[in-house]
């Protein structure tokens, strides 16, 4: 159990940057990826803004064979392929089209639903009595494991290949699962991440729940406002994040660059009891998860330099801060510096956790803390609890060692990961 | 596209097959004996896509029993010609 797990490769497709260099520039400079969405307007949504990555579909020809590219339609799968293969190459690996499976390397890649636009096409054809014309390429794109299957097959991954799904906790849960497989000696290396496509059907249903931003349709870049007094719901986002995790010795033996170390984490459920429900967390479960993540990682609350929150810009923001306060306890000198990537990219649902983990790894490697944008009017109830100073509104260049990253999802699912700067101390 | 000779059908078939094979050299030199799976390395699952595309291109319908015989370029051409003729009757 003394195995150490490190992050050696990163890939990202985000509303404010496709590819690590663009994404890094965007999060350091507080660049919003939220734009007006004319389709949402045409469909009479309350919310008419969203975060959609700038994505050149033909660019995928550099990632998959011509035969695979022909007939590929699932946007979420496309994002996953780009993010995952970029992470793989970033870790110093090559794309081998042939050869034996990599038995030591597995994959955990998550999503909420498969691409509903592809599902819609199937439904339309079947209902028009043209099922015969569907062909062989649609099932692989509507099966929940589609993204994972494309990615692992392209790389020849031969260890566990798993598709996880835990709503908005999916991405960080995938990272934690990959971490655990390596920690427990079941794999040497895991490609982990998650993907989400911002399609109108899923977000139409969220719109109906009245949980999306609707008061900033004319000023899209201001629409995602976690912890702000004027926060009025989250902004639909989409994209994919991917990380290559490796056992430290395995990574060092091949001379890999280490972005960060993962010390541990925790994943639980509040059981939808004692205030928890399908859509709201049982606070006791959240606090237990955050505490267990620290315990499992052998860190104390004082060690936490930065909190990368879930913080979506809903009523739940203040509850989340309250839960962090409870989990950290009374021994801390001050509440850790806290940020929410969602202020720049909206809420990418299943992809949120993995994209945010990519941001955390970059913050640790390059030693900065990305800003919270749209926080010129901090929520007074939150300020009363921890003050306004803990929420940076410009990029901070300072030494950071330990970052806690949490996500919470429908179904009362909680995940927290503890990342740290990698120190070669044997 | 009422009548087509064998060569025309073969030229059209080459376009139908193109998206499903990485082996462009073999595609350029196909003849009646070329096997779709062995020679062109086409994934067996894609044969159904080729049949669907061929139905559109030649404006014909290929039934399941006929489709099962389409393993070589020669058998493809024979079945396509047969279905085109049936349609003219």
C-alpha cells in the first residue's frame, strides 16, 4: 500500500480552451467560455447561454482511422477521443495502431448519457420504419460505454476498462477509481476522465427544473456566478477532461514529467436520507466524505492550501461552504483559498470533475490559483461565514502544496480528491 | 442509372467501399476475385453499411439472403446487376 500515484498526462476540451495550452492561458486570465446560444432561444428555454468548446470536428482525423471517422457523430465521444489521446501523448506515449494489448494499463471514463442527438436519429428512423437503414455504427455511439470503448480500443488498453456514471460527481469519481486501482496494485497506469455534450434535450429538462441561469442572457460571460449575491442557477457547459495516472516508479522509470501527486480521496453517498434527496445532498454525507478524503490522504485540515469547489452558482453554494467549514473543523487558522472553475466554463455535468481536475493539476504544476470571475458581488451569507478574501478574483501566483477537489451529484453522491505537489522524497 | 455495364458497376462499387477500407492500394486494383474482408481488410460489421450505401447508390433493395452472399467484389457486382434487372422488369 506504499505505492504512490502521480499525474503524468493531461488533455482537455473546455468551453474556454481546447487543448492544454489554450486552457491554461484561459484559466490563468479568467477567460469566460460562455456564449449566447441561439438554439436555446429558438427552443424557448429560460436559459439562453451555454459553454460549448470550439472544436474542429475534422481535427479528429488525426486521432482515429479514416474508417472510424466515417460515421462518427457522437459529439461527446469526439470530445473524449481528443482529450484522452492528448493526455496519452502528453504523458510521453505514442499512438500504436497495432501490437499486443497494454495489460498494465486500464481506463475509467465516465458520462451521464450517451449522445441524445444520435439517439434522436435512431428514434426518427425506427419510427419511420427505416430501421434497416441504421447500419452498424450507431449502437457503439449510443451505448453508455461508447466513449470508453473508442478511447481504450484506439490505445489497446488491456486492464480494467470501465464506464462510470454518477451525475455531476462522475469525473472526480473516475479519477478516484483510477487512483484506487493503481494504489491497490491492480494496474500500473490508468487513463481516467469524463465527457459531456451540451445537447438541448438534457439541458431542456434542466431548464424545466428552474436550476439554470436565466437573468444574464444578454451578458453571457457574466452568467456563471458561483458564490455571487446575484447567482441564479448554473450555466450548461460541455467538454471533456482526461488524466494519465501512473504508479510513481513506473512513471519515473520511463522519465515521465510529473504534474502532481494524488494522495487519496473518498467517494460516498448520503443515502438520500436526513435531508438528502435525489437532488440535494445529505450534509452529513458530504462532511463525512470530505473528512475521509483527508484521512485517507494522511493530511490534516491545516495542510489544505486550496479548495477547488463544486460551487455551481445555485443555492447550494452556501451549503457547500458550510460543509467545508464543518469538515475542516476548528484547528485551521483561516479558511483555504477557494475557487470554482464553473465561473468561467459553466457546469459541464459529468465532465465537470475531470476538467476541474485538469485545472488543479495545472495549478499545482505551474504554482498558481485561478480566479473566480463574476464575483464582484459576493453572497453576503457566504462572506459572513469565511470572508470575501478567500475567493480570489484575479490569478494568484503563490506557493501551493495541497489542493482538495470535490464534486457532488444527483443521487446524493459525493467525491473528494486530495492532490499535492510532487516531491521526490523517496 | 437504368442500365450499367460491369465496369461501371465496379467503378461505382469502389466509391461505395472507399470509406470502409484503409487499404487504398488494394482498393485501386480490385477485381472480381477481391475479397472484402480478407483483401480489403474491411471490418465484418461494416459489410452491412456497404450494403446500405449500395442500396442508395444503385437505387435498389438487397434482401438479407442476397446480402449474405456479398463477400467478394464479383459477388457484389452479380447481386447488384441482378437487383437492377429485377427492378426494370
